[in-house]
C-alpha cells in the first residue's frame, strides 16, 4: 500500500545518512527520518511522499538504539535539535566513527568502483567537543545572535556552542551586552536595511589569539570604542576587523576588510609550523585533527621528492611538508591566500616552498608539462601532486589532465567521500592504483569526514 502524508507507521532504522537522517523501509520504500539512528524502533509520521521514498518525523521512540544518548548525557547540547548544526550529538562517539568509516568505504565501493578499499581505521579525538576555531553567527532584530535552524532563516539563539572554542561564549555574551547598552541597527534581509549582519570569530588554539569580525551592511561601526574596550578585555591578543558586505546575498563575507584594533591577523601553530591567518583565509577548523591530517599526508612523502600542492590556501600542507621534501610549489586561486603563504614561508624560514596564484586546472597541467616558465617552476619532473580541493572536488578537467602527465604519485585530501570517490575513479581508470585511504574525523558531531588517499601510477 502506498504511503500517504500524515500516515503513522512503525519503522526499524537500519542505516544512517550523513545529513542526519535515519533510513528505514516500509513496504519496500525508503523512509528518511531526521534524528533517527541505526537500531531505533520508532513510530513515525509521514510528512512528505515522493515517488520512490518518503520523509517522516519521530512521533514515538519505541525502542532506542543501543548507541543513542539521552538528553541528560554529558555533552548533549540543549539547542542541537533546533539548530541542526550537529546532526549526531545524540549518537555515541564510537558509533559516529564507525558510521564515518562505513560512509567512506561505501562511497569508494559505489562511486569509486573499488571492490575492496584499502581503508585504515579512522583517526578520532579523545575529546570531540569545543574543537572548532572558526564560527559565523547571524544577528537578527532583538539583538538575537545564533544559528539558523535547518533549511530555514529562522534564527535559534546560541551563545554557548558545544563544538566551538570556549572563547566564543565570552565574546557573544560581550557583544549582546554591547548591543543592549549601545544599540545599532540590525540587518533585515527582506528590505535589505540595517547594519550588523553577522559576527565571525576565529581563534588560535595554540597561540591564544582571537579575531572578531563584525559583518556590516555599511562602512562604519557605531560605538567602535565600546566594542574595542569590551572585546580586548577578553583577550590580550585580540584583533577586530570590520567586513563590509552591502550585497543582497546569503554569502556571509564581502570583499572589503578594515582593521579597527590589533594586527588584523591571528596566528596558529600546527606541529612545527606557525601560520598567519587573515580574516578571509581558508584554514582547517579543527587544529588537533589538522595535525593528524598533515601527518597522514607527510607519511606518504620521501626525501628528495618535488611536490605540487594544488588548492594550497595559505600554505597549510605545503609548509608543513617542506622539511621532508626537496621542493614544494603551492597553487592557489585566491591572491590574499597566496600572500599569506609567501609570508608564512618567510615566517618559518622555509626556502624550498613557493606559491603561484591561479586556477589549479590551468596551472597544474602547465607545471607538469614544463610549460610554466617562471623561476619557481623551471626545475620540472615533479614526483608528487597533492590535491586538496573544496567539497565539490576537482574541476572536471583536472583529473584527466593530471593522469595524462603520468606523475608517479597523487595524494588526494578530501572533505567529501562522494566527490573524492568520483575523482579517485577517474584516476584508477587512467592507470593509477588506490594504495591507502586514511579517514580523519575533522568534524565530530556532524556527518562530515576528511580523508587522505594515496594513488600510485601502475603503468609508466
């Protein structure tokens, strides 16, 4: 019998999806239920019916999964259900790790066409809370600072987030106090009026540095002196940078930054490298697991190798591995990130690393085929390419172009098992063998997982 909206059914949840939905079957049709976990026996109400599947919501938890945490368990966030930022706070951490390993393995089998993926056990955290070094909080009328509920623009008030650095709570409470005593117009997206849109916070876990970035629909911050005095009291190495975003858009940051207090940067240390991080720069959000990730990359490198690091950002991986290889060239499309990379090389007295600004799909093939005639790249015959693309994976032209050059070794770093598996399949179809996959839990309490893959050329 075909399901219909508002129908109530019993379901046994047999699987999980990375977006936080448990998966059950009713009359051979899949039913996705938000917040349900593998092993749950539930009564669900059908809220949407599609041709081949349906969505439901939990009405009654008949028998909970043995891995389900109760709301009174330590670490459970009291707004997690409404916020939606952490899909798996109610799932035991050991079970989260098992799920993420399965997610990677299934993607490599289904999308990557790899029958028996060479997967190592995932690297988890001793303490999977308060790990994030960057937060972005929208602000709404009534001086409400928080996070958007899933699939909406309804703001859930949040000042204490269990996965953010503890400093965020102090900063947000200070800003709430400033706004209550020195009000400024809060941005309203419908009429595109008001001033304060977002608050971005970046923290150096290993240095203590803090950056606060008010995002404004305008040029100046009223009561600037009050903001400076209140926030610098929280941290001696505080910096405050205004971001101007006057576009009618969901994109958080605009292109213009103005430092009103401090250096305009923070510093972070990962292992033996110190990094300067600008407001707009990409940097991994979990410093402890970043070290594990970089070590996983470094483990596949050898003395004397010449390396290209594509999508290099501010030089995170490139600078970390520089002491192990003969030479590394970073390729990055954002000019400010390239400037940070150059600065960070000097900061760490690294002389065998350089950076080029351009799209990876354009510059990498030129570097590999000796067509890029700059002093930095005249010594050709690279041994390794490291790929660390955004979530969407590599540009469609890049894997084929890399494979055509017969470079011996590819190290692929990914935050999305699906796009990683797609690109790995292209490489394996072009004569590479997947030798090793190391998952790293960079994002506890969420459905995301980072991986490091090693591919070696079989036919040279």
